[in-house]
C-alpha cells in the first residue's frame, strides 16, 4: 500500500464517520517511482477502532476481517516469495476463527494461481490469445479481441477523461492500468489476495516486479510468457476490499464494475455503493455476462420479476439517478483458461451518468 493512498481511502465500517485512516508501519520500501510503499503494518480507524493489516504490500481493508481470514489465512501464510513476518503471522492467526483450516485454504491456492495467471494473460497479453494459426477458431477470436470489453473500456475512458476512479473487482488490474495511463488517480480493489498482489507487482513493481506469467497447457504444464505493462504507476494503487462497502474517502469521477455484478451476493447493494461513491456528473461503468453465479434468484437484477438482466439494470440505475450515456449489449469477452480451453462471453456494457 502506498503511504499516499491513505488519504484516498476510508474505513469500510458501516457505522464509521470520515476520520482519516492512520498507519502503524512495521516495514517499508520505495517503489521504482520513488513513492513510499508500506510492506507490513496496521492501518487503524479512530472512529470504530478497526484495524486492517498490510501484508506483502497489500492492505486488507475488510470490515469482516475474521470471516476473510477463515478463507484466506492459509493463502497469506504460505506465500512463497513474500511471507508475513513472525509478528504479522501471529497477529493474523490470533484474529482468525479457531476452526480455520489453513491446509484446506492452501490446497485452493493452486486453482486460484491458475486463474490469476489466466487473467494476467487476458488483461495484459491479449494479442497472444489469437496467436495460434492452427486453432480453427483463430479468426473468430481475433475478431472478438478487436472489439472486446477491454477495447470498449479503453474507448470509454478516453471519452470520459476522469481525474479519479475506482475499479471494483479489479482482478489483476488491467483496467486500472489503462486508467493510470490517462493520469486518472485510481484505486483498484478486489477480494482475491493473490489477484491484488499480482496487480501491484504488474503495475507498480511492488514488492517486486512481475514481468512474466504462466500460460497453462495440458494439466499442470505451462510456458512462461513475458509481460509488458503499459501504465503510469504513480496514478494507481491496489487494495483488498469488498465492492459492497465504501472504499473511497471522497466521491470519484468514474466508478467501474467490470464483469462483477453477477458475482456478488447483493447486486442492488453493489449498485448503491457505486452510485454513492460517484460525483454528480460523474460516470458509472458496468459490464456483465449475467451468469449469476451463486446469486440467489430473488436477488438477481430481474430475477424475481422475470425481467431481462440488461433491462433490470437500466431500470434500477434510473431509480438511483443514473442516465444511460452509452451502451452495447453484445460485447465479446475472451480469455484463455488453458491451451485447449477458451472462454468467450457475450457481455452487456453500459456507461451511466450520475445526474
């Protein structure tokens, strides 16, 4: 976590005011930009007394830290290159539930690491998606990449020209990198610790640079492909945080939720949170394939009323003072899982203006 990011963040506590966060720094370093980066420490809120750890440069700005550690403690404790110091390991362990099974979580790392690598390729190495001339679908995939969700988002960012942005569910940080290139002060956040760590390494080169990713073939075989990241790292930072809780200390010009709203347990609350953190006259960008994975049907946008999800999203947005500025209901989203498995989604993308 950049030391300078504290002034842009707020406590996620539901009953907190606007007191600034403070950091007790246990270990620090300097990023290639010359900025101070907190490697390890505790961020505190004076209003509620909440404490949020920084591990391997990643701030865990999570209100239900106990619940988060139940699922992620093993991931954090068993980091190969950036394990927490002894004092931090004890601090985290003391706040995890007594029944936390770090071995179970550790076994899940292999799958999560595969997805992190798949998204690194999808966010930063899109040309390689269509580089296999022997693939019978190569022409279809090349056409998809030419107008995919990342190309559309870049186009919209150029039109909107925000000075500040939130990238909710940022994954490994591709959109945040694009925003940073346009000099928009951007905070990207996600609940996946490994994704946020990868985003910080890819875009900020902290704690160490990430200049390659694994492109998996059959089984656990992989090839390492080099990464070239286009970004201005001074304008970006990444933290672990929930998209359902406020993250920004003040409203921003653009809030984004790329392929996220169908994954959270309360889509309407996500929409409320995005709107609340957007300046009047600012923009909200939402894309989704509407898979509604593990979301109760009565919470889907349109699920309870048997309405199409795109129509339900626009209706819910209008109720919250959002006006459609641009839309495309059939945007491709292509990513490579492994050498014989590509995923091609048709994504609804809409840019709203907060009136």
